[in-house]
C-alpha cells in the first residue's frame, strides 16, 4: 500500500515517468539506453537534476528559453499578473496584456503587420495562417486559390494541417494518407549551391516555374525565414526571401513567414524577415515570445487582409478559436520578454556574444570530421562526417555526461543557447561541445 508515495519523490521520477508519461518526439524504447533526466529546477542557463547534477542548456530547452530559467524579471511580471487576472475568454472580452502585446508587436513591424491573432502553440499559429489565407481568397471571390506551397525540408508543426506543409519524412510519413497534398519546391539551403546566393536564385527559379503553372490556384507559400531549423539548421541567404516576396507579389500568392523558431532575435534581428527588408502577409511567432515560460503563439497580418474579413456576414469572419487564446499570463510573460529586449539592448549584446562563441568554436569548425560550419544570429550548426544512425542519441548522452544539453538532428550538431550566457559559459559551451564531438566520433 502506498508504495509509490513512500518512495523518495525525486529518486524515482525516472521510473514513474517512464511508466506513466508518454514523452514527445521519442521512441520510448530508446530510454532503455538513452537517459531521461529528472529536472528539479532551473537557474539561468542551467538545468539541475534530482541528483544535483547540472546541465548547460545549449538549446534553450527546445528553442524557447531566451533569458534563462527562473528569470527574475519575468517571474516578477507573472507573479503580479497572477494576482490580477489569470485568464479570461478573448471572444467578447479583452484585457491589458493582450492589447499591449499586440500594439508593441505591431510597432516592431512598423505597423506593416498591425493585427494579431492568438493561439497557444506554434502548430496552431501555422494552421491559423493557412486558414486565413484560404479564407481571404474565398472572401475575395477566389475560391479556386486554395493550394499551398512549402519548401523541401520544411517544418511547420505536427498537427494535420501544419504537417501537410512539413517535409520531414520521419514526422510525416506515418500520417501521409491523412494529409492534404501540397506543392514542395526547392529549398534555398546554402549547402546546395556553389554559394548561398546561387542556391537562393536556383530555389527562386523553381518557385517561379511552379507559380507560372499554378499560381491561379495557389493561396500561399510558407517559409521558415533564414533557417529551416527542424530539418537540421539549413540556412539560406536573405536574398531568397526578397525573391520569394517579389514572386508572391507578381503572382498574387500570400507569403507566410513561420518565424516560430527564428523570430524574437534568434536570427540576429528581432524578426528574421528584417534582414531581407521584406514583410510577409502573415507572420507566425511562438517559442521564444513568452521567454520560454508559457505556451503562446500568434499570427500577425496586414490591414488589407484583416479588412477582407470585416463584414456584417458572420461567415466572412475568422471563426477560429482556442480556449486559451490570448491568455493574460502568457501575454504578460511576453511583455516582460519585450521589456528585456528594450532595457538590455539584447540584439546588440547578442552580436557580441555570438562573435565570442564563434571564435571559441573556431577549432571545432576546423575539425577534419566537421563540414558546413554555419551561423545565423545565435544559431550555430555543423555536419558531422558519420553514417552512424545512432550518432544523435550517442551525442546527446555523451553531452549529458559533460554537463551539456545538446540534441543533434541526425548528423547535424547545433547550438541555440539562451541569450544570457556569460563569458565563462560561452567558453565552456564551446570547449565541451568540442570534447563531446571528439569522444563520440572516436567511439
Ligand atoms: C517548433 C516549430 C513549429 C511548431 O511549434 P509547436 O509549438 O511545437 O507546435 C512550427 N514551425 C517552426 C519553424 C518551428 O520551429
């Protein structure tokens, strides 16, 4: 009787979790050899487990945590919000955090994208952008424009609609029969050309050919600006975004920028699209927007699109909703996150930190078994010369032994650290990554 409760609550977390929690993005049987880490608490860039072993969070807890764990400023904002309003429905009601956040984000686009629609996770934001696009064309009397285009290697989330525009076989193949068919065009991945610019031009030509044939039936092109993250940090030249924008304008196709991973300063500018000096028709944000605290996502769009839904007719409105749409706590965390950007001049500070990390990683970049060392903002990646299908898992486990949280994608090792690393942590991250890489390649 009461076995489970009498056990030391932390010592047995792993056994209990494996018995009752179905973990995401995991073949559960791999946990027979791959460790499951029971996290007790987080401070700054570090996670600490039940045995007081610590791990430098080199991937921002799946790309969400910008300013460290237990950030005092975000904590204070949330505590204040908790005593004010934890949640209220957003249909027929509004509240200060959602208003302030929408205004501030719109201002960050120079009011090009002045209307914000909220959801809770990235995939839902993608669904919203896709639905809004098709619905826009329908409201404009263009019911035939409902086909979608994505890039080779794209990743836009795991729900059925988002998965349809995702081109990562391991995530989509099992569900292929459930998914709408879409057009998949060439990726501008810089590794595919003689240089980044020619790769961008070649991909744009493939897009142009498709548009010449089918644009009359196409609602939208969805892209991950500058870095296709989940396929393995495939980076491209901003030129591609300019060319795609021109083609979308010329052929009357919406451009959806999925900035869920690359937004919020990750690419070096607040929005990745800024580096191409373009605005999309829809911009999706999630992940870092709440500082990594709470599920929050949103789609920003133009006044002209908003206006196409503004009507007496209910059915011309965008009748999409999620229960926690615009949750005040999540919005407040996002406002605290934007405050930190402004108060700490984060984009400039990140430039300095990224340059330091790049210097510290230089010896690894030169390693004989490393190719395509690349960087965009605070994302660093390289490809390992290996054919070992277990490389990623072995790297993950070895990194943990060296107090490092890194989780390669296939044979691509990447770093996407929180923005708050100090000099010592930058040096440690680079040095340990190098050590782990050599160990894993030698084994
Ligand atoms: C993570 C991610 C998504 C999905 O977001 P979730 O919150 O995991 O649903 C969509 N697009 C991109 C580019 C992402 O990196």
